[in-house]
């Protein structure tokens, strides 16, 4: 899909302009909700188009309706295409690629090069009757509404932001915990016993913040030590990875000179704001709730 933040040289159906006469295009979320399970987020989107000219181009495969979905913090962006003959689309996403919320926008785009683009619905006062040439991917319509959908449940480790992932250790089962910095995200490995307990605790939303702090904070200290002492070759390799880019951005944003810092725990607490205090506060609230529950018995 070609650029969106421009003044288009051709007519674009949008509520923000007068390029089309008596025409509308919009998307909506079916049931106004998103369905979530342990690993996936699912939603249904439909579109309504009142423009016979564009509808004909869609029906014959020259144009298509797409939903562009992004989860900004997680740096997830993906476009999903409607079938040419259908106005409803089912979307299924992996939750470990998302963070907190989704933003949905709808577009009509050219699905092939169109050399003579002129419709009866075009505003002749603006464009006359001169045909336009479109390239495949050019935007032809922008939905009136866009949606910001909060996720009811999310991994707090992904909120730090989207650089940690917890997996079960299978190659070295005797290691209770280890971390791998070689992938795009920092992978925290737990042995089978610890991972199974983590999974059971994770089912309770109130516990997730504490779990995140338990694992994210000490591993981040390891990561900072690794960055501080890495070779030039290791630095060049790390520059392509998301976790390194995110942490370096925070270090520059906070104006931290890592080489002059003696306490990497202090730096970790700045990068993950108040992570240690928040863990203590969350644990305190959980303990109070448990004690209250016992007193009510």
C-alpha cells in the first residue's frame, strides 16, 4: 500500500474531502469486541461501501478493501485483504506479537495498474472528466472511522516494550533460568518445573505484573552488562535486533552513559520505570488480598 499522508493527485473517497459525490466508505467491528484466548486475538470486521463505481472495480478484482492493523508499542503492522465477493473479514492474530491495544484502519486500494480511472461518482467540478492512471497499491478510499481496541489481557513483559519472551528450556533442563540475546527479542528460558508454575500463575491477571518484574528486571541487568562489555562485532550484530534498538533508544532518551554507570540495577530501574518498587507494591497488594480472604473465612 502506497503512502497515506499525502495530497493525492487522483480522487480518493474520504469523508475529509469532496472528491466523490454522494458516496461513502466505512469499516466496523462486528459485535464491537475482540475475542481473546491464551495465544490468539480474533475479531471480525466488515465494510460498507456506497459507491457503485468503486464497488464494480472491487467485484472484478481491479481494487480491493484492506484492513490495516497495528500495535504501535509492539511495532506490529499488517494488512489483511477482504475477499472480492465478501464484506466481512475474520482476522486472527498471535497475542505475543501485540501489546495493549490494536489500531484498525480501512482502505480501498488498487489491486492492479489502472490506466483509465474515471468514475461517474467523481466530483467533476474538481477533476473534470480527465482519466487518471493508478499504480497497484495506490489508495482509492479511506474509511470514515478507525478503531483503537484495548486488549483485555496482555503479557506485561511485552509492555517493556515488546522485547521479552518466556519459553520452556528443553535443551538444558537442569538450568532453572537463562537468557538468550541472539534473537530479535530477549528469550528468557525456564526449566519445565518453573515454566509450568509460571504458566499457572499467569492465568491470574493480578499476578502478571509481579511475574514480569521477577524475570524482566534481573535479565535486563544481564543485558545491560552484555551491552556495556560487548565487542564491536557483537555490537554490529546486535544493532539489527529489536531488543537492542529499544534499549539503546531508552538509554539515549534518558541521556545515560552506560560506561560511566557503576550500578546497572539503577539503570534497569530507569529503563523499566520503577520496576522494583512496582513489584513490591504489587506483591503487597496481593498479600493484603490473601490475608483479607483468610480473615473472611
